[in-house]
C-alpha cells in the first residue's frame, strides 16, 4: 500500500479516481465480455503457432514477444475491437509495459477503445499435488501492483488449475486465490479469482460442486467494500454459478473457454445467464498472420459478435 501511495504522490493516477469508478461501473453493469490477451512466456509459442507463425520463424524470447505484441496490437487496433462489445482486456505484463501507437497499452485501451485494462499477475503453476496446481509464488507483487496503478490498470487476473475432485486440493487452491486477492484489494485494484477446472477432468462435475462451496465460503468472509471478480470454467450444469452472479461481493462472473471450441464455448455460455465471457483461444480461433486486413477484421468481428451475443443472455 505504501508503494501505491508513493506512486500517487508522484502525480500518477489515484486508485480511487473518477476514471476507476467509471471503469468499475462499466465492468459491473456493462453489456459485453472480457478479452483475454494474456499469453505469457510458456503459452506464447503455441499462441503464435495457432496464429500461423512457427517457432522456426523467430529466434529467442525477444523476437517471440515482439511477434505476440504485434498480434495483440493488430487485434486491439482492429475496428472490430472496441468498447461497444468488449468491456475489458486482460494483458500480460510485457504488453502493459509496451506502447501501441506511442501510447501505453493500458491507456490506449481505455482512452481510444473504452476497454478496461486488466493485468495478469501470476507467475505460472506449481507441480500438481492433491489433484490441483497451485500458483507459484509471486515475488514483488506489491511493486508490480504499484506499477500497474501508475500505468492505468484497473484489476488483475491470476490462474490456478483443478484436475481432480480432491477436497483438500480444491480448498487449498481457493484459499490461496483469496489470500492473494486480499493483497490485490489492499493495493486498490480488483482481483479476478481464477481457479480453472480442467475440462478434461473425469471428475469435472464433482470438482465444480466442491469449488462452488469453497468459493462461497471465501466470498462470505469478505468485508463490505471488498469485491472480486470470478473467472470460472464453463460448468457442466447450466446456471451452476447463479448464486455468484447475484452475490454482493462479486463484481462480475466471467467464464473461460478452457479448450472448448468457440462454437461450443458460445453455446455453453449462452445457457449461463448473467455470466460473461473471458475467452482467449476461442477469441483468436482462426486468426492468422497471413490474412489480409480485410479478412482478419471480418473474422474478428464475426467472432466478437458471437461471443458478445452469448454474453448478454
């Protein structure tokens, strides 16, 4: 918290300023979805490959991150990508630290597109234990949050993975998510709690039932004024998370595609009233570096419209 106020004293944006209140209202009440553009070092090669760029076409991390930034910039600058249908966008730290047309990426999203900027803060997953993968430690998180404040970030996102309906493992995942979430809240940012359930888990439905109980317990512990977002795998039972949609401590419930195709993701999402999308792979499905601007924008517009329609049910 001290670092946040130090940044504010240097003339940076106050976390309680009117623009953040406007962003909060937009996320809470707006119609649309959140675009997940936060592939990090481990997932970037696959994202580029799906985009039509093979690993043989670049050398080293610097070129790799230049190419993924060019992909994200192309999407963000597309006329299809704006605040009419997209409420927010989740950014990788490296994207936050880069510019788009000479403007910081987060500021570009908000000032030019009216899209609320959100930052991925986790450092990846630990090895599986008790049927789950916890988050690795996040060193210097306070410093990262303070830097996010200065760059215009509204909230954060962090991911764990549940592979089996193990009560102890799921309890530990949720406890860790909310512990770090409280640290993020103290910095004046809104955390997205993301305990993903693997869509290929043979005990997916049972895991979702355990997860719902643990999340509700943690939500009920939050004090007045402490609000989080939830990012959850599309459930096997429609409207399974309806209680979270109505919960006073949940700003918004969003869904990850988790490996489902765009068509399947949209269909499942449309059956979960009040839940909106936060898709990554489903958002970029079919996009290619080799496409003309016209074809790229046409496909992205079609994709965004489908996800938007599924998000406003």
